[in-house]
């Protein structure tokens, strides 16, 4: 059979001439929806940023369902699959992903929708179990604590040295140091276990320190 005959046959079998198994379609869409909700709950549970984005979490659910729908559509015949590929090829996504972990959840949602649409349900549940176990292990064994940025304004080099000594044995890293006329601004990244911020009072008590600001930092600490 030639390519032309294949396309003609696909056209005749598409549209109103196609007979869809609604039971299989509804089962695949239901599983995609349930898995999307599971991904939503896992993302909310293990989110470690400053502000939880509910819109992004809901997007994971919708993306899982829509990807499943697309997979079901392109699996019917070659005409729809070629048209879908052409339509999706002009789409451009320009939203920057702030957290690399968000990419993990995005791909998890997309691949879950694809496998659900392809009726590979054991693969769907197997991948979900592996992902949850992996996230649980890494979340459980990660170093407990929070990372802050301490912004200190002081006068004189002695005050700056004394302020740094106030961090004690905590892990810290000098991020920036800006010197102005009679005033110096220093930004230090510091890791605090169990939200121990007692060093703030010590820094404020140093002679020559005008003020100190502590900001929670959403990022990785490399010490």
C-alpha cells in the first residue's frame, strides 16, 4: 500500500466515520486527572521555596490531562497526528522556570499524560512510586535549616570584622561588599539550623553597626 492510499484510508476512517471506545477514553482521562492531582499534592508537600505558586501547581494537573487528550487524539489516525504536530510546532513557551525542580514536575506531568493516553497504566503508577520514593529520600536526608541573606550597614573596618565573628561556627559566605563615604554595606549568606537567628542581636550590639536586615534566601547553599 502506498503512502497516498494510507492517507486516503486514514481520512475515510477519521471524523464522523471513526468509532471511539468511550470507555477507554474516559478511563485514560480519569487516570490522568487523578495522577495530576497526585502530582499537585506531591509538589505542595515537597515545595521548599519562599512563596508557593498555586497557579503553577494547578498547571501541572491541567497539563497532565491535556497531554493525555493529545495522545488519545493522535493515536486515532495519521491525519490527526500530522495536524497536531504541525499545530504544536508553532507554539513557543517563553516563561522562565525559576526553580530547576519545577522542570522535574513539568516533565513528570507531561510524561504521565502521554503514558496514560497510551494506556500504559502500569508504567504510570510505577513512575509515580519511583518519583515519590526518590523525593522522600532526598527530602528526608537533606540538611535541615534555612538559608538567609544578612545585610549589614556599618562604619569602620573593625565593626565589619566584629560583625563577621558574630556568626560563630555557622556556615556563611560573603556575597557582596559595597563601600560608600563613611558607610559600608555587606551582604552575607548564612545557613541557620532550626531558625537560630540569635546572631542578629550580637551583630546589632557591635559598635559601629547601624542596622542589620535578615532576608530568607530561596536557593542552594554551597559551603
